[in-house]
C-alpha cells in the first residue's frame, strides 16, 4: 500500500507533525507491506520514498494504525497483561515506540556510493512479537 500524504507541522501542538494539504505540507510517500497479522496488531515493513520528520509515525497514525508505544501519535503502551491472557503483571512489554530500522540505505552525499547499515532486532521487540 502506498501512503501518499503531505506532512507539515501541527498547528495546535507545535512539537508534532501531521498530514497537511496544500502549501502547509511537504510531499511524503511511504510504502507499507503487511508481514504478519495478529489479533490486535500488525507487523509491517515500511519503505520510505521521502524523508520527512516523523514520517513513519504520522503516516501510520493517519491511516488508523499507530505504532505500539507511540503515545504522541495515538499508539498505546502495551502491557504484558494486554497480551498474556491473565499471566501478565501489568508491566510494559516495551517502554518505547515499537519501531525498528532493520536496514537503512542511502546514496552517500560525497562518494555517491550506496551506504547501507543493518541492525538486528532488539530483545524488547522480539519479546513483544513473541507475545502477540
């Protein structure tokens, strides 16, 4: 799915960005691919075609699928008791946005060569995915 929605500063909460039509928004495009569906959550892979501030967070919130743990853009903190059917203690499974960059690549501005960086999934994200 292509999310094609311009992004600009939120006029009510200046620290946030939001989808803004017209001259107030700058072009922003994100490709969203579903990797796995769970009862209340979906694991997605995203490809940014532009690089706007908070682009992933704004675009996913805009289509009604906020990032778990991203309370700024409508996501909620996920507690172990939310997903572990009576076994949880009401503690957060993850204390940050459930957002991870597995691979980042871009054209190096000086050498013009392709720069590519990868990172394994952190343990808190693995635990969250296992619990879903």
